[in-house]
C-alpha cells in the first residue's frame, strides 16, 4: 500500500497535482471516494480517472491540481480485473444489485467446456452494456430507467478483451482474471459467458487490480487517507459532522441480503 509515501500528500503537492491511487470500498460510488478525499485532505481540484460500480472494489485513480489534465490519458489505458462469476443463475443487473430472476442447470458442465467457452471472448468483440449502467439513453442514465422498471435498448459497442483466464473452477462459481480495453463491462462478460454455456451467469465479485502501469498494491486505503487529515486551522470553528456515504439508490436488495450482524445485547457484553 502507498502509506509509505504519505509524505508526498502535502497540501502543496496536492494543489500542484498528484496521481493518487485509492482502494475503493464495497458499496461506495466513485464520487463517494472523490468527495471523501477532497474533504479530508482539503483538496481544491480533484477528479477520478475511470468509474467503478458500487459493488466493485479495487483501484480507483484520483488526480488533483494540474494532474487532472491527465485524466483522459489514464482512462484510456488497459484495465485488469479479478473476480467471480456464478453460473446457473441470472439477475437483471448481471450482478448482486438485483435478485436472481432465473435458474438453469449447470452441473453437467465440464471444466473443458467452460474453458473453451471463454475463447470466443478474447480479442475485439461486440458487447452490450447492462441496462443497470451509467450509459445515457435519450439524456437519462440507463440505470435510472432500469430502476423504474422501464425497458430500453442499449446499442452494442466494440471492446477488446486481451486476456480472459479462469483461475479457479468450483461450480457454480468460477474465478477469473481479465485484461481489457476502456469501456469493457465485466458484468456483461459474465452474462455473455453464462449464455454461451447455456446456463446463465452473473457477477458476484469484482476487483480492479490495475490501470496501465498503476497497481492496486500501491493504493491508499480510506483509513490511511483519514489518518492524513490535517489539523483544522486555528479559529476555524468546530468541525462539521463526518458525512458517510449513504445507502446507494438501487442497492436495497444487496443491503438487505448483506446486512451486518446485530451488535450483542448489553447483558451479553463483558464488563471492563
């Protein structure tokens, strides 16, 4: 992690411009991370170079100051992801944001069949983004229409899959590593692989591990950023209450099925 380089995040350096690597927490939006860093480190100018879905974790690149001019250049670089696809079940969002809407048999599949099914997806392919995505349709985000139960047609686009490696097969789950071009939807890849196998599939885990030369292993955690919060200027008055990311619209199903366990009752708590 980049904690060893925390001395580089001085107010002067941030204002002049740095490329800041963050490990995005689960359920946070990319904007949540930008806002957190902006408010914590009091950065005047900041933006991110490539969105991650709320249910994805991993490398999110933030640029500050003059480095914001490099955002488009960084976004254009190839991406690397690891994750898990569950076969035999489909969801409308192609991930865990929505409930399973269909189940199909999968136990008859062999490892050889699954490995062979990945081959047509390597190279330049046509891919249709999920309806639950930020793609714009007539000026509206596709996910807004999807969450309202509206049907919409999303045009396919050409993307490049440079590597699609299955690292573990333990049906119904398969783990993978993908190297791809900008604009690739791994959720769509999960859906398409499931369709190619005739059993359906959806994404249950996604981690972005690399963008170009930038690695997740070098990223700051949110906790590390919080530890770098500068002291409030003398006479600035009391600090505003910390604003934590609220539950994301559209993640109600996920939240309900992944609720944190209840805290123990008072009588069960050991005395000091």
